[in-house]
């Protein structure tokens, strides 16, 4: 099936002379592989069209920095698929197949990216035992560092101080959410955690001595929101922004969730009342990506 995605992958393969050179000189084609799901059906249509990869996974962009070569490998699942037991079982099978593909090509490091971070549990014991020669990472240590720095910088620029500001953390019981709760509490901010997981929410509230609620209706006014979850049960909308923002002030939203917590269509409905910042991403000028533009220019 000829799709724009297939054309892109074909062009990438032909034009990637660095990978061909590594093969010729006896080096493995890859050092690291980032395995991710697709976000939604828009992504599926964009990358696959009507094509169904028989392996359950397919090529994404390739990257290089100095002598390190890495590649994205996407499994044929979207975030919503992971909400069901059947979808998670299918995703695990596809992930294992993609990991075998990565190992066969010499990769030593495999990233569980996007919504796959907890696919094999908190410690990934079964995955590590199955592939003892690989190093697995979820990348959240780097994400947390960027998130924390960006949050404090945004707070400084917005004039939000511990003495005068009340901050909401959506999903405070996840890894990123708890670490941000810890960091903001240490700074002395007045915090309220929000999310649908009652048991986990109560644990965090007790551990860090913060307020907790399950809905925006219970939250009250806050000066900023740090969104660490994309759960539909605690997702910002234009109406909720209006409900929780202080009168005559814009609500600052630091959004590290993927897919985003405050979706584009909702942001556009309330853009005059909210300042939204993506968080957790990094840029390095030495990192080169074999995207379609690079392929065309070679």
C-alpha cells in the first residue's frame, strides 16, 4: 500500500548513507531504539493509512549525535488501546517484537516511550529477564529535570511566589506528579492535588500534607496548574479554566502530559484566559534527525 508514510520511510532508508556506512564497516546499524505507541487515530492515519505492518511495528525517524545512532520504532497501538486488557496484551506483544528487532540491529539501550512507560509494571522485571543484554529506560529522570526547571522559570516570569500562590497538580500520584509535588512543597507552595485515583490521591495528600480533590468543581481558585496526566476524568476544558482561574487573571498551565491535558481545541476556546506551556522536552543543537526535509536535501 503506497502512503505518504511509506514513501517517507523508503526515502529515509535510501538516503541514510551513515547507516549504510556502519553496515559496510561492520558496526551495528543502531545503538539505541525508542519504542512508542501512536497518540490517536489521526497519527494512525498519518503514519499508516490503510497499511497494517505485519510485524506490529514500523520505522520512525532516525537520530544521530556524535557517534551515537538511534531510531524511533512505533508499535501499531494508540493511547486509547492501552486502556483495555486486550489492548495492553497486544501492545506488549508488539513491544517485545520491536525489542527483538532492536536487539538484532545491535541496540544496547531501549526506551519505553510515550504511554508505554508502565506497560510492563513499575520495575519491568519480566522485560529485563527476557532481554538481559539490554538496558531499558523510561526517560522520566530527564523529563522531570526539564519539567522542574521549566515550571520554576515560568513561575518566576509570572510572578508566582510560595507566599501568594496556590498551585494545582493534576495526577500527583504518578512518578512525575509526585516528584513535582515534592519539589513544589519543598519550595513552600500551597498545593492541591487532583485526580480520579482516590487511594493514590489520599496517599500523596497524607505523605506531603497537601489538599486533595477529585474534580475541578471541588478545587477552588488556583494560580497555576501542573498537568501530569491526560486522564479524561481530570482534563482541563475552557469551562474548567474559567472555573478555577482567579478573577481578572490568566491561568498558567504547565502541561507535560502526552497527549496534552489541555487539548488544542480547548485552548483555542480560552486562549485569552490561559497561558499554556508544553514541558518536559529538550533541544540539543548537536542532535540531527533524518526527517523528510533532511532526506530531500541530501
